[in-house]
C-alpha cells in the first residue's frame, strides 16, 4: 500500500499516530500545528483519507481522527524508518542528536525495505533512537515505554531519563550542554510552588540547574526509587 501513498499522506499518518498516543485522537488544530498547515488543509486531507475504499483513518468532524489498522501499519513503518535513520546518522555518520531529526524526516519516505533491514542489522537491531523513542520492530511491534513526563514527578529522589522530545533542536543542544540526555540519572531536588520550576542535578555532575515546565514536560523519566514517583 505504501507505494501508492504520497509523502504528505505518510506525514499525516505519522502525526496522527504520535498525537493519538498523547491525546487519544488527533484534533484538526493539533495536526495543523504539528504539520505547519492550515486547519482547512487538515480537514480536507482527513476527509480524503477517511473516504478511501480502504480507509486509513477514522474521522468525525469536531472529534478528530484516529488510525485504522491499515493506517497504523503505514505509520509504524514510517516511524521505524525515521528512528532507524536517526540512529544510523548518529552512530555511523557522527551527527549529533539535535541534527538527526530533520535529516530523517527527509529520508524516511524514500528508503527501501531492504535498505531499512541493512541499517537495522548494522546497528544491532536497536530498540530506541537517540532521543529515547521506541523503534518499531520489523514486524511493527513497539517496545514497551513506561516513562512519565519530568514535570509530573515529585521533587525528591533519583530518576533516569528515558526520552526527550526531538522537535526542538535548540532545546536538544541546550540539554546536551547540561548533560541531560537519555540514560542519564538525575536527582530531583526542589520544585518552586509559584512557577513550577524544577531544581535538579545530574548524578556525578557539578552544580544544580533549574528548568521550567515548558522544558520539563518534554523530558520523560523513570523513577529509580519509590520516593521519586
């Protein structure tokens, strides 16, 4: 089926999948923001995808969109391409984690299944990409992901970073400078009751740092002890 789809359609399916993980369904407004198009354009595309002989989405006006099983398979295949490419760019070509997302966006639509398989074998079939996002397996099963947003964690105890959202390259560069990356342990020290700012310290690092809610909501962590949840 993928050979018959445009890159724009694949982008929509991927966006609907990722938004639905957070919100249950993908709203027209959220899709417009994520894809950089107008709400009217989103509505037109959703109507087209839901009206196909074998619909890729379920869409109801004012209720957003969700993927059909066929649509989900296409989305997971594109996501697998994207995240494997990100790993390949970082591990084999020396890209930094803030550079790989845009390159993978351009390449995810055009690589063959054979090339995808060679990348996976070369990398040892990784389960997660450089930002900690799970990579669907070759049979499109998604590895378990249990992390919670950092802004929801209580300010005591240690946690380990599992994922950082990859949409803001400037933020990724900033966090890298602070040593805040997947698989790094941090200690949560204090939360301001006034603005929600969180004081934390990288385990083994130097001085504590303060991050605001707009940053901590993009970092996903797993508690290392019962006090941190």
